[in-house]
C-alpha cells in the first residue's frame, strides 16, 4: 500500500500544478473579456500628477474598418498654483539635500547630492556650472583637480514642471580633503609623489619624499604573498580531491551494495531450489558458483558482486573452513544487510540442524523478490521526480510569460 501511494505522488503533483495554471488562466481570461466587452465611453483615467503615462490598447472603428491602436495618456496636469508650489517645494528640497555629507557650502570636500527630480517627481532638474571640471552633473567631485586653496563653483538648477521653467542658483566652495582625515593624508602623499616625479623626470631614478606636510614618511616594498597563496591553493586542491575521492568511494560502495542486493533474490532462489531438491548447502553453493564462473568465462554474464561473495565463501570452505565459519565470515565482511540476514539464517539452521531451513529460504526468497520489486518502483519514482523538476521550471517560465503581461495590463 505504501509503494502504491508513493507511486501516485508524481502524477498528483502534476495535476495540482496544471489545475492551478488553468484556474489562473481562466480567471484572467474572464477579466480580460469583461474589460474588453463592457461599455466604453471613450474615457481613460489619468495617473496622478508626477506619475507615469498610461498606455492603453484599444480598437477603433472608422470608415467600415476596425483597427487596433495603442494610445499614450499623460499623467494629470497641474494648475498655475500647483506649479508654483512644486517649484517652491523643489527649491526647499534642494537646499535641504544638496550638501550630502558636507557640513557647509563653504567647505565641500565630499560628493554633492544632485538629483534629476524633486517634489515627488513633479519637477525635473538639469544642472549647470559656471566652472566645469570640478563637479559632475551627478554631484561627484574630481578631487585630483581641486586646488589647495579651493575653488568657488556656482551651481544652476534649471527646473522644469510641465511647460514651465524656473532657475535656481547657489554657490559652493570645493576644497581638498583635510589633513585630519585619512583620505586627505593619502591624497597629500600622492600629490607629493606626483610633483616629485614631474620635477625629476630627467633623472634615472625617482627619490620618494620622506616628509609630506607635517608627516614623516617611511617607504617599504609590499610583500608578495604568492608563496602563501600557492600553499593555500595546494591545501584547497588536496582537500577538494580528498572530498571527491571520499564521495566517489561512497558512491562506489553504495553502487556495489545495490548490485549485491539485485543479485540476492537469485542467490536465495537457487539455494532454495537446490537444497529443496536434497542437496547439502556445500553442494548447492558449489553448483551455484560453478554455474556462475562458467557463464563469466563464456562471456554470457558480467561479474556480479553478490555471486562474487558466494565464490569467496566457497573458496574459504575449500581452504578448510567449516560451512558455519565461512557463512559467518560472509555476514561479517559483507556490507549488505540482506547477506548478513542470510548468513545468520544459514548459520543458525546449520548449527541446530533445523528441518525448517527450506521453508525459511522460501520465505526469504519471497521477501527478497518483493524488496527487489519495491526497489525498482522507488528507482522509477526517483527518475520521475528528476524529470518533474525541469518540467516544473519550464511550466513556471510559461506562467510568467502568460500571467505577468496580463497583470501589467490590469489598471486598478
């Protein structure tokens, strides 16, 4: 019963996904149909002031023709009073935000905060400067060009609101970073080196300055850690190889156990038949091993891990071990739980001389074939699950392509 319900899980998941897609698609289709067929009086609502334009797809009938057109509807406009208020709000917002991290317009050493829009998007701004090269339109300072004494720059904000234009100007003094900051200290050192380089271009060597401003400078070559990087890379590679080998060994071990479990029902079946026909365990095992080795030599079958364990067990018995000792070693050295179970079953019955051994082997044979059947079903389910993942991914992409454009067309 358990295997049956697991086997149906994949179709159930597929049905759920398809049902959801169909329901969503039908709902969107109904909404689109009602939106298209309801009475349209030629009225398109605008977005609020400062919002984006509305694109509306319509069908237009004229001169016995029916054509599809896309209309662009502007956002709601402002009256004169609202425009003046928008300009006023934009100026206040500029005054409040343009300094950025700077504390005063008289000493601007960090980037300014100059934006393209203000007053909640109602006012668009274009920035101009009386002296170019020190401040970009985004407010970024070119710190290498700023002179030591600073530079006065007049900024002009050309503000646009609908068809109206207004100008707002203010001044700032851009200065280099102060020597009380790390950035200013590094900038001073770089400038000193640059000046020294320009002065001594005709010399064979550049002599680095040992004093800049009030700072004593000591130069040294930066150590290259290539050796350490190589060592770390070596450890990483060794670790990766070790992990890979362990993973491969684990997979190989799991595959070997799985192959042995696939052989187990056939081994138990042959033991049950041969011993049920009156053979001793030793003779039955000899017959199984001889048949297997002959088939391998003749190329009729490949080497099978389960039967190889039987070959090893038979050789131990041939080398002098008793049947019980050889069977117990099979259980101790074999990784598969099924072979341990078989070892315990055979050793107990051979030791006690139980007459129920044949019945036990027949029951074990039935259980083994049932486990093999369940294992095959489980392998099929795993394969179906692996196929379901890419199918679900493709289905999701299809849903996105169908649903997202439809949702974007819905104007709430």
